[in-house]
C-alpha cells in the first residue's frame, strides 16, 4: 500500500489508525454510555410520575371524604354548615337560644403594685385547669414596680398556660390596664385568681376586684324547636351533634321568627369529579410505567425498563392494591372497572346507585377503617420507591451514579490509550515521511536522461 504524505500528513494517518485500532472498544463504550443515559432519563421520568401520583393521592386524602355533600343554612348569615360523606341528606330545624362567649376581665389599678421576691398567683379555669404565674424576674426594668405590660408578659409566658388565658394591655386616656381573656368560650373557661401567694398589697388590690367585660357563657340550641326539641348546650358555637354535619351558629333566634334551617344533600357531580380525579391519576401513572417498560417489537428496541422486573412489579403492585376489598367495598361496587389495556373507567350511574344504598362506601374503600384504605396503602407503597434516604429510586440513582463514574473512568483510560497509540503511530509515520523525503532527494540527484 502506497502512503502519500502529500495527500494526507502523518498526523492524519496516525489518528485514523489509532481510532481504527480502538474502534470496537470505543463503540462498546459509547453503546453502554447511551444505555446508561437512557436509563437515567427514564428513572427521572419514573420518579416524576410516581411523585405526581402520590401528590394526587395526598390531595384526595386531604378531602377527608370523596363523597361530596352540599350543605346550606338559612337565613343567610345565621350559621355556616358543612357536611362529610357519611352525612344523611335531610333538613334540620334549629332554634339558637344563646351564643357561646369567652370571658374577659379588666383588672383594677396597678400603679402601686411592686415586685416582691417569691410572690406568685394562680389563674384557674372553672373546668379545673390552672397554672401559676411566678413574679420573680418579672420586673424587667428593675424599677421595683410591676407594670401591666410586665404582668401581661409574665402571664402569657407562664408554664402551663399555652393559650388558656391571654393577657393584654388596654390603654385609655393615658391609663394602662391589664385585661385577661379566656382562650376558649364557654362556662368551663371562666377565669378566677388565687392570690394567696401575693404579699404585695398594691398588686393584690389591683387583681382582687376585676370588672367583667364579657361573660363566660355556653351556646344553647334546640334541635326541632325551642322547648319542644332536644336541648344542646356546650362551650363552643360549633355543633357536631348530627353525624357527618358540623354547623357554627352566628345569630340568636327570635321567638316567632322562622328557625334556622340546615339543608343537607348529596352533590353527585362533585362526588363523581373526586372519583374521576383518582381514576385519571391512576391511569396516568399506569400509562407512564407501561411506556417505560414497553418490550421491543417488530425490530424496534424496547423501552429503558423493558427487562426490569422491579418496574414491572411496581405496576403490578399498584394494581393489586386497588383490587383488594376495603371494609367490604371493591372497585367494582364503586362503578370502577379495568379496560383491556389496564386503565380504569368510571360508571357514574353505578357509583350513584351504590352511594344511595351505602353513603359511606367511598370512604370505606379509599380511607378504610383506621384510615388504612386504598389511598394510604398506595401512598405507603409509593414511599418504598420515593423515600429520600433509602427508597428504591434512591438506590437506583446511586447505582447509576456509580456506573457513570465507571464509564467516565473507562473513557478516560481509553482516551489515554488513544493518545499513546496516536503518538506511536505519529512517530512511525513521521519517520517514514522523513525517509521518503530523503529517498526522493537522493533519487533527484540521478539524471537518467
């Protein structure tokens, strides 16, 4: 084979031969690198799909009930009402005799109150709770006096208070006075002070005779009419006596006026939307995993996880979780069936028929007894993949990182091998070119004409 250095210099000859000699190794490494990148990209897609599905499950769990109920209160502004999926449709008549309120006390003159070492007093609530306010260190400015602001701070920060009683300072016409407010409404939260541990006369006088600005009182409501219905009394204006229904009263009822009316009904459209959102979320994750694990066919290569048994098991397990019966309810009873391709479809009519016979069927299936239904089971299984510290995705990312480092190391080694081979060939061809040049010069010295 003739070597024409005029057509191709030694460096090009050396590069071509070096690349050819290492071509198979480089091709193999390129193939492995491409496959590793494909798996890494697919792993990112799988992670996003799993996170999206878990986010959908979390959103549905936050609804507490997939069965949507409509709830209204009339007249407007008299009350607010909400209903859960286990509520029974119907109308309820309520007469509001009394609204609950929190006690508020305006304490007396404290201008002569002073800090005495060891002084303390106890604040008690009628229901039995109490906490002690120690006065050591309360005099922050060290002037020997106790101001309303210093006392308010001591009360609010006292061990055992935790919002049972809130202290504030009210300033009127330049005079500051201490105000105590019960943290909750109702008679059980009425405030009293035990001043047996106070030795300072000025402080004791200022706390002994408070003025009641607001009374501690319970809410009183009648289900079915005042005097003739069921009397309900409690410390809060929010009543949860009707199963699945919560209403908060805002106004008193007047004798002779129409009573407060609560109307509870089932919202089929919202319920169907809740269930359809679950079906859509499942179909999305099912399709994503199917696409990532699609086997090759008709000469086309398979997807990145075509031969990955763990990913196939993931899809199978997510499906298996939904096929179980939860508290006697199955997907089929809820009008949800699987198509031939594995995705789910919702029959709204069948769902409605089931809910008429068993209003809590959705909650029994999705939330289950002890909140251990299909939503939690699915979410818990997803955590095995998504756990940040030791999940299966984390393990696969770590393995992929190790593999990529190995590929990078091998590429570096191959590059060094190429450089060595190239330099060897370059030296040989450079020498050969020099020999050819010398031969050409020698031949030029002979004239055969």
